[in-house]
C-alpha cells in the first residue's frame, strides 16, 4: 500500500528511522517452537531483514540466534 501511495503521489517517500547495516550471517530463527535456518541480510536498531522461504507476518516478534555454517 505504501509503495502504491508514493507512486500515485498520495504521500511522500520517507527515509528510514534507523540506519541499516548490510550483512550476510547464517541465523536460526524461531516463532514459538517452529525453528528455521536462513540468512540475516541487514540489521538496524529498529529491526532486521531475514532472507527466508517462509516468512512470519511483518511485525511478528521472533527469536534469532547466530547459526554457524559448516
């Protein structure tokens, strides 16, 4: 919805509140007892982006731990 509003001129694009730091770290994340392995693509004070095939809804609280490769 945000992108459509910006493209159609109904609102201005806003800058992110926190600077994002790119990374490529293997992680294991949990939503309750359900655990998955994926990659942490970037991180900021306000959140993180995990590259994963199955994603929880935006804003869902999850637990993330570093997951050593190999």
